[in-house]
C-alpha cells in the first residue's frame, strides 16, 4: 500500500494538472475532434476500420497549423491518399497521451487459498496480476506545448477496460473498483473515485469516458455504488464527508437534465417524476462518425428535424451503456428487404423509454444520500433537511416504480414506454436492477410468495441457453441483444439473487422459484457459467499456467479476457455491434474476482469438451 501511495504522489508531481491543461480544450467544440469539415473528411475517408482511432490521435502541431495544413491538402476535396498523408504529417499515434503506469506492485490475493480448484486458483492469481497491464496515467510529455488532444485530463492514475477503450469509462469503473478492492488495491480504487469527483466539479456531471467527445453524455450513474463499496471496505468517514457534495451535484445533473414527468395511464392528472437518457447532441458521435453518419443519411429521406432527433437518440443510446439494443428501438426484427444492419437502429427512440435500471440507480442514490446525510452530516438543521429531502425523493420514486414499472402478473419490473404509456414486457437483465439495489416496494418485500418468483424469468433464460445470462431474446445484430451476454448484467443478477435469497430465507421456509430452484442455487449456477465462460475463453486464446495448465497448440496469443460472451457456447466471445469484440478486460476481471471470492468451491471445466452446467 505504501508503495502505491508513493507512486501516486510521484505521478501527481510529474504531470501536474497545469501541464496537462495546456494541451487540452474542454468543451467539445474542437474543430478537429468534435465537428467540422476536417473531422468529416478524415472519418469518411475510412483510413481506419474503427472510427475511434482518429479522434484518439493527438496532433503533432498546433490546432491552427493543422487546420491550415488540412486546407492546403485540398480540404473537403482531399483524396484518400492525401488524407493519409495529412494524418502522417500532423498527428501522432492514437493513445500517445496514455501511458502504462510503470512498476506497480500488485499485492497477492489474501483469500486465494480459499479457492479449492488448483487450475482456477492459478488462473485467478494470474488475473490479479493483469491489473498491472490495465493501469495507466495521462502523460502529455510527448506532445508539443500547443498541440491538441481529445483527453479529459485527470490528476491520478486509473484502470482502463482495455483494447480500443484506452481511457477510463464511467460505469465500467464500478466493476473495476469492485475488483480492485477485493485485490486490496485500495489506493487505486480511491484514485479512480477521486478522478470522478473532479469530473463532477469540472463538468457538472460525469462524462461517458475521459475524452472530450464524451462531454455530451454520461453513462449509467454508478458513483454512489462506488462510494458505497469504498466505505464498506475502508470505513473511512472522512472520505464519506468529502463524497457528499459531489454525489449531490451529480444527482442534481440527472434531475435537471434528464428527468421527465410521466402521467399515470389511468389518471392523467397524476404525474410521476422519473428519469430517462437524453442528450443535446445533433451530430454524429465523433468516435463512431461513419456509423452514425450512414445510419442517418444513407439512402433514406429524413427531414432535418428527424435527423437531429435520430442523432440525439443515438447519443442517448450510447449513454445507456446498452449501445445498442432492442430496448431502445421500435423495430426489433429485420424487415424482409433489409440490406444494412443499421436499418433497425433508425427506429431508435431512447428518450421515449423510462429505463428500470437508471431509475433503480437513482433511487439508490436518493436512499444512500438520505442515510449518509444522517450518518456523516454534521447533524445541523441543514443536513437534517437534506436527509429528509432525499428520503422523500426516494419514496416518490419507489411509488412511481411500483405504479408504472412493476408487473405483478409476470413478477417482473419493466422499462416504461412513453410512446404508448405502457410497459415494454421484454426480458432483459436490466429488469433485475431493482432486486439488486433493493428498490423493492414494501408491499412486495412483505409478500414472500411474490418475492420468491422475481427470478423466474431469469431462470427461464438460463434454462434456454448454456452460457451466462442473455441480454434479451431478440437477435437484432446489435451487441446488447441475444446471443451476447454481458458481465455486468450477470453480476447484477448474481449478487441480487444472493441478497434476495438471504432475505427470503431468513425464516428458513425454503422458498423456491416456480421451477423449484432455490435462488441461491441460481446464483451459484450462473457463477459457474461465468467462471467457465471467462476461463475457457482465456484458455482457448492461448492462456496457460506454468506447471499447471499447458497452452493450447497453435495459438500465438497469451489468453484474452473478453468484454462479452456468446451465451450459446461456453468459452466463446460475444460479437456483433459497432466495433470488434475487445479484450483486456476491466469489468470481466473485476467480476471474476468477486465470483471466486464469493463462491470458492467451483470446479474448472475441461475446455476442450462441450460444457454443460445445468441448474
Ligand atoms: C472542392 O471542390 C469544389 C468543386 O470542384 C470547389 O467548388 C471547392 O472550392 C473545393 N473546396 C476546397 C476547400 O478546395
Ligand atoms: C521501473 O523499474 C525499472 C527496472 O527495475 C527501472 O529501471 C525504472 O527506472 C523504474 N521506473 C520507474 C518510473 O520507477
Ligand atoms: C476463507 O474461508 C473461510 C471459511 O469460509 C473464511 O472464514 C475466511 O474468512 C476466508 N478467508 C478470506 C481471506 O476470505
Ligand atoms: C501483461 O502484458 C504482457 C505483455 O503484453 C503479457 O506478456 C502478460 O501476459 C500480461 N500479463 C497478464 C497477467 O495478463
Ligand atoms: C444540462 O443542462 C444545462 C442547462 O440546460 C446545459 O447547459 C448543459 O449543457 C446540460 N448538460 C449536458 C451534459 O447535457
Ligand atoms: C456537445 O456539448 C458541448 C458542450 O455542452 C456543446 O458545445 C456542443 O455543441 C455539443 N456537441 C454536439 C455535437 O452537440
Ligand atoms: C448505403 O445503402 C446502399 C443501399 O442499401 C448500400 O448499397 C450501401 O452499401 C450503403 N452504404 C453504406 C456505407 O452503408
Ligand atoms: C414503444 O411503444 C411503441 C408503440 O406501441 C412501439 O412501437 C415501440 O416499439 C415501443 N418501443 C420499444 C423500445 O419497445
Ligand atoms: C441474427 O440475425 C442475422 C440476420 O439478421 C443472422 O445473419 C445471424 O445469423 C443471426 N444470429 C444468430 C446467432 O442466429
Ligand atoms: C428446508 O430445507 C432444509 C434442508 O433441506 C430442511 O432441513 C428443512 O426442514 C426445510 N424447511 C422447511 C420449512 O421445509
Ligand atoms: C498445429 O500445427 C501443426 C503444424 O501446422 C499441425 O501439424 C497440428 O495438427 C496443429 N495442431 C492442432 C491441434 O491443430
Ligand atoms: C466442494 O465441491 C466438491 C465437489 O462438488 C464437494 O465434494 C465438496 O464437499 C465441496 N466442499 C465444500 C467445502 O463445500
């Protein structure tokens, strides 16, 4: 720990805020990275297969010089060769401003001996060491004094997801922090949370990720959860006192910029205040420029107003974390004459959907602020008033969730659709967020017969496919749909199941699902599937443990941790979507550590065989 503290202060000293600031423009008005002819021309020339590559390339000259050179090489009329030459002469390699933090000492896992299976034990120890490969700082020392870059600088180091995600992300970081705390990397977890506090103060909210082109949108608000994990691990009261104003400010952003008044379907005079994802954006996302431009412009005559709305809903779709998904589009099946996958995305109406996961997270913020102002506030009239205010906010939201989003026939919570004022009765693990966070109306909490069925549909999904929990039942070719399963969603399911099971069975009556399964068993089974999916994915791509597990033949790589999985086959990566599947991978690793800390007695499968892990 001492060593880590030391490294952090070293980093602080070496790259002060001021030094980084001098290279960066804060609002997304950059004529290179955010909008204008240069961005359009370079992106549409399709030099790189991933649109994100260009906007992550710092300039090697001043902004004015780069713009001038662009004009000199033909501007909007430049040929592909000229664009390539322009890039060579005016830009550095993507990610030049992000540097691996050198010489980190990773403490060994204190609980590793509790993991009974030797192969799993070796693999998890190895994963713990992988944090060193994902821990970075921003360092603009390779850039000239007036060069431009798209990074949003921070003072402290951070852990990134990996692959094309070279910078840190908002909701990803929660699952990373969860893993870091289990790895006794308390200072690194603190650094990451403090970076987010700084973001709240600088921008008024937490951007999607640490790049200027993410300044128009946030991501699922997990800051409260991060703070809660940190508190549970450290019991650091000073930290909690420090956290309160930042949490309040972030909450205010969601209420000011992204709340909506929803009329009761049977009594339109009664209104509920809930939140949705919404952005002010009206142009292609710079990091997915070609994709968005084609989605909106290729071949169909939309009015300018329709195009603006589509751009806004596409950016809001990225804000949801589920980018992209049947949850946000009207058309969930391909038309008979469909030519391009993005045709379904054109029916996107993100801001018309009131998401159950978002509202559960904000309910949790309200509840925790009520509790924390009581516990860590100064016990003044002011803090008592605040505690009471957040208490009321939480109660109002829970009433709205019960009235609009709970479905007693299905024992499910659902997203609410403002287009027809009704629930979207589709299965997605987002529906499980209230159970995980405890956003459960008292009437349901007090009726254990009802509560015993809340994971029935999740169990159906697990019985349908052998892998981790599917993201939906739709094949839209979007990456947050079947056949992909995502680590954070399975985590929310698993931990929620443990919490609900504990509450249900505190009177030892052995409540079960409709299938007669104990909810604890469901959680354990999903954990086994998750472990096997990640472990075999790693093994199949060349992972090995010296003296324990031999490397597969003819694979040159050293084992990859996937960002998502194929629920149809254990050990296979997920696919589809806007970019190729990434490896690394922050949340996959963090959640694997949680699983082995929670369920120590699992058996590593033989990855060369077909794996079936029945409930
Ligand atoms: C691009 O070409 C068009 C048509 O030849 C011309 O009118 C325009 O001035 C050119 N733009 C630039 C920046 O050279
Ligand atoms: C990291 O360790 C290497 C080898 O021990 C050493 O040469 C280097 O100076 C260290 N770097 C830093 C930044 O401490
Ligand atoms: C290991 O397991 C034992 C028995 O369940 C438990 O008491 C102990 O706390 C665990 N150790 C760690 C470091 O988690
Ligand atoms: C870290 O990266 C190096 C270099 O790519 C690789 O050889 C090593 O296996 C990685 N370590 C872990 C624990 O993944
Ligand atoms: C939030 O709303 C304010 C006031 O309308 C606006 O100035 C600001 O840009 C918005 N922020 C975001 C991230 O949309
Ligand atoms: C994004 O937000 C910034 C700052 O609020 C604003 O100046 C800019 O116009 C927005 N960009 C787009 C593409 O809407
Ligand atoms: C645009 O649409 C046409 C007709 O469907 C198709 O042939 C073409 O490939 C599309 N282009 C892009 C870039 O998607
Ligand atoms: C919302 O309701 C409308 C009207 O019934 C429907 O067309 C649309 O598909 C629904 N949206 C989603 C995301 O399911
Ligand atoms: C999903 O649908 C696409 C066509 O829309 C098809 O090409 C693909 O094979 C389907 N995926 C699976 C896993 O069936
Ligand atoms: C619950 O299960 C345990 C273990 O199987 C059993 O001993 C106990 O009698 C059961 N309790 C009830 C109320 O069925
Ligand atoms: C590995 O490559 C060698 C040489 O190409 C080949 O003879 C062997 O069958 C391959 N092994 C496997 C398991 O594919
Ligand atoms: C661990 O699992 C094995 C095999 O399923 C079982 O035999 C053993 O009793 C379990 N041990 C504990 C401590 O639960």
